[in-house]
C-alpha cells in the first residue's frame, strides 16, 4: 500500500489519498491519470489491469485501487 500511496502522491502531492474515497467523483483522477496509474501499477506491482477493471469503483480510493491490485495479483 505504501508504494501505491507514493505513486499517487507523485501524481497529486496536494491530495490526502489516505482519507479521500471519491477520487473519480471529485475529479482528482482524470482519464490521463488513470492511464498513468495503470502503467505505474503494471511496472511496480507486475499486475496487468484488464479493460473491464477500469471502472470508477476500482479507482475511487487508494484502498479500492490496492484491493484491485491484490485481487488481480491472486488470479
């Protein structure tokens, strides 16, 4: 989780990713951020995120993103 938080902080240093749970709804993460994040996740965690997983529910919070990473890593 710490590595994910570091990635997110590099993207938006002014956002508290540990408490924000509406990153998509509040416009913190846009489509370009999602693409960048997917690339970083693939590189850092060696997890490929398929297109069907790119939904707001999976990217609304750091916890949701990390839960998706863990779930995909187990598959």
